[in-house]
């Protein structure tokens, strides 16, 4: 069964360092998303991405964050200068359609980021 | 803003017990409602959904009914199995927005013992 894969599964970094989290969405999907879950808190929407552009982003997704689809298969989330409060589980998701035709989101297993 | 509240967990049950996980929401208009499940070591998977009032979503013996009058979408299963042990998330997608932008509840850990 097709699945969304994420790497790394766990990354430990020092505060102020840049981090790139990688995702390989399901191959025929066109809409991509990042969510995050800080330990003990809710899963929160960060950003949605379609046709090489951000469709929507939350207040959390500030200038420290960026996303791109560099090669037609990977979808990446970059955090430019990590802060302690960026420590969280980051989930990538993809869907075949978007808007009212989004249907089911398929999530990866998550990448745990620990900022020291 | 929109929000989802789930019953506090964790929930521990014996096999074949009845399960209810409460979920209530706050949103304007007519959101779509979802239950996602996360099994150990896996990503979140859609369990069931309902897109309008009084719709009942069902899958794998789980059911939930969209109740607009009580703004609720409680998850139920008549007889749980050990394999149902997982984290369950209630979520909504607000009307008029991308369905991909989900607002989640805090998740409820379910453990089923033999």
C-alpha cells in the first residue's frame, strides 16, 4: 500500500542550527502538508502546498520556516534557526485532491525534532 | 477560532468492552468531522468521517454521528479488541477552507487488555 515516508525519524540539534525534515508523499498526490505536535499538546496545522506554492499557512509558520519540493518527489520543511520551542513531532501529509475535493489525508510516521 | 475537545485519557478497557470517546467541537458554519487513529510506530490514518449534520461515519466496527445540536462527534465501538490499542484523534475541517487544514483534538490513548 502506498505510504508517506519521512526522514529522519529523530533529529537532535543545537539551538540556532538549521534543520531540514524530508518527506516523500504518495506519488500521485498533488497536495502536501506539514503538521506538528509539541509533546503533550495538540497536532497543529503548519502549512499546505500545491503547485509549488504555499496554499495556506498558520500563524506558527513564520519566516523561520520554509517548504519546498526540490525534485518532484521530496517535500521538505526547513527551519532556519531552531529554537527550543521548535522541539516537536513533525508530520508530513499528502492528498490526491485539494479544497472541497481533498478527501483523505495520508500522514507519515513523523520526524521527532529535539532542540537542545 | 475553531477548536476540538476530546475526553481526557488514557482509556483502559478489557477486550470486548464497549468504547466511547467523547469529542465536541466549536466552529462556525458546517465543518466536516473526522476521527484519525495512530497505531504504534505508524502515521495518523483516517478512521471515519462525516461531512454534514446527522451523517454517521463508520469503519472497522467504529461509528460516530455528526450531531450539530450538541456539536459532538463521539466515537463508539461495541466490542473492542487488543488490536484497537492506539491513539485516537478527533478533528474538524472548517467550512469554506481547504479540507487539508485540520484542527485536531488532543488525542486519546486507548489501551485494550486481553
